[in-house]
C-alpha cells in the first residue's frame, strides 16, 4: 500500500468480500521478504523526498545565481534563467 486511500479501498474490498483469500507469509523467509520490501519502499520514499527538496532549493536559487553571475561580468547583458549571458554564447 502506498497511501491511506489505497488502504481504505483495500479495507472496503475486504469488508464487501469476506470470501477473499487471506495472504499468508511463508515462515521466516516470507517475513524477511516482507521486511525487505517495506525497507525498499521506505528508502525510495526518502530518496524521492531528498531529490524533491534539492530540486526545490536549486530552482529557488537559480534567479539569485544568475543575478550574481551577471553582476560579476560587467559587460554581460542581463539574462533570464536558462539563457546564458550574451558574452557566453558561442
């Protein structure tokens, strides 16, 4: 399950269909598999969160970076994000 809405849908399905088979873990190996899968999900969620924060931080600083870059090159035209200054174009 990835989030509370998925959990709710599964719970409602289980209530509506009591004859659904019960998932069972096959001994210690099955428990290790479940724990490993859960750990993998946690690592993926953490990694995605880190990437999202870094992306947000970098994008938030692009304007400031371009302003400082242009200020350090007095002969450059002002440029917008994603567009290099005129003096840097080939």
